[in-house]
């Protein structure tokens, strides 16, 4: 049974899921069009092979792997933020925690798709399961990602169960019968009884702790795929924590942008306030400092070690990728620190702009990890043509990248039309006493 505050919140947020405005319909149609373009690009890639991409014998990975690393990092950040804030019962988290939960599961579903796009023979995909070798980090990654998907789905489902039951019991909701039946099925007979609340609370706490641990493992395994090789630029013991910090850093940026968008779309100014942007911005500031430290340590040891292949890689970064290097490792680190570190600059608009800069910088960071390294092989390639030595993504790859972003936006939009983007049940709860906080 919902209390008075929860009932008033339902009355306010139910219109979000009752109807779709004309502008929202146009937005959904646009996203579907971008996704359709991606399917056309995928058809051409399957029909004509990887020759339609910029990937070649030396640069066998391109922006597909960059996107994979980026989306997996965003999913990890969402899991860490939502899980940690839930366990510590931070009161300010309540209006934004559902956004973090949505980011986690949607990004986690998109990321592995880019691995499939790198495979030239999708008809042989089943061999990874049939003949997979446990000694291979690729096999570790498959197991870790599959486990992460299951765990995050369970955590998200437990987190939205109370709102599902509240919408099911809200008689004034003008929703179709099929949708009401869906809520009835998904609510699993939850009635808000004391014993049910206790079990749900305990189960959610357990899953929050598990998704945090699983996410750390998943992204560490992803880092090991690179660091256990002898490839110049990748053979580094620091890659595990470096990837984890970079993941949370980029995820905070995505969360801030999502907060700003939903705040504008659904007019949530009285729920998502400057305090929320500042709090997440402070987390981003701390992560910027840590990311800067790990980046400095990574490049310093490569430069100071004077290994020939590492020197060639660093020279390539400063010659061919100088401005991308500056944007990723200087602007992307210093800009959010300046914006959040100076009180007068801590406005919602400035923090959101800094988050956009962080997202772009971290995507470029992944690009600089993958592409220049593959352009610096141990052995000279046989064909010295420029287009074979260096990587340039084609429109096929950019179209599939754009379709991934469009799919992310579409799922966030659809998710907000099924369940309120604000956690109504938690917003209506009384603050948790300090002695009950873990």
C-alpha cells in the first residue's frame, strides 16, 4: 500500500508513462532511423566483408573495440554508482539512482554487440563456446560479461519492483489493459507487506554488493585482454586499475548528461537540483585526479623505460595524434577539475558541459589505447601503402557507432515510458536512521 507522499508522486509522474507527446514520437522515429542506417551498414559489412571498414591486417581493431570498451565502462560506472549509493543509503541519490540503474543495463547490452561486429565470420561464433580455452582472456571476458548481465538484470528488477506494484494498484492511471497486465505479471504479487519489504530490502542489498564486485572483475578482465599481450603500449601492470578508474570517470559524465536531459524533458527541477549535479561533479573531480595520475604513471614509465617500441609509440602519439592526446589527457582531466573545483563555476550548465568534455575525452582515450598501438607492430608490414599502415574508420563503422548511441537513447526513452524515471517508492520513504546505514 502506497503512503500519501507516494500517491502524490504517482499522480505527478504517471502522465510520463500514460502518453507520448508529438515531439517524443518524432524523437523516437529519428532514433529508429539512425538504427535502421546501422542495420544497412551491417548488411553491407556482412555481404562484402571487412574490406568496407578501415580495419586491415595490422590494425585489426578499430572504433568497434573502442565503443566496446567505452560502453562497458559506462555500464560499470552505473553499477558502481547505483550500488554504492544504495548501500550507503545516501538520501540525495533517490531522484537519480534509477537513471544510473538504466545506464548500467542498457550500456551493458550494447557493449558486447561491438565485439560481434569485429568478427569476420559470425557463423563461427558458436565455436567460442564449443572450443573456448579457459587459458584465453577472451573466454574469461565472455564468462564475466554474461555473469554481469544476469546480475545487473536482477538488481534492476529488484530496484523497480516496488514501483511496478504501485503502478499496478494505481487505479487512476490511464494505461492500456495490456500494459496493466504487464505490470501485474512483473510485480510478482508484491503487496508491500512488512515481510515482503524486509526480504526485498535484503535481496537488493545483496545484489548491490554483488554488482559492484562483478563490475570490477569484468572491467579488470577487459583490461587484462590488453595487458597480458606483449604489444607495445599494452603490456602494462597498471591497466587493471587504470581501466576501472577511466570507466567510472566516463560513467559519471554520462550520468550528469542524462540527469540534465531528463530534468529538462520531464521538468524535474524540484527533484533534480543543483545539489545533485554538484555531488556527482565532486565525484567526477576526484576521478579526474585519479585518472590523471594513472595516465601520467602509464606514459612516464613507457617514456622513462626507453624501450624502443614504446618510444616509437609515444613518438607516433605526439606526431600523428598530438591534438587528440592533448584533448584526452589534459583538457579532459583539467576542465572538470577547474569547473567543479572553483565554487563560482559550479553551475548546472557548466558541470554538464564538463561532463560532455569528459565523455569525448574518455572515448578518445580508448581510441589512443587501441589504434596507435596497432599501428606500431613489432615487425614491419609487407604492404607499406598509407591506407594499410594507418587506420581511418569508414562511414560503415561510424554508422554502426551512431546506431549504438541511438539505441542507448532509445532504450532510455522507452524505459522512462514504462517506469517513472524518478524512483517513486524510495522518494516516498522516510529517511533511513543512521544506525541502519551499512
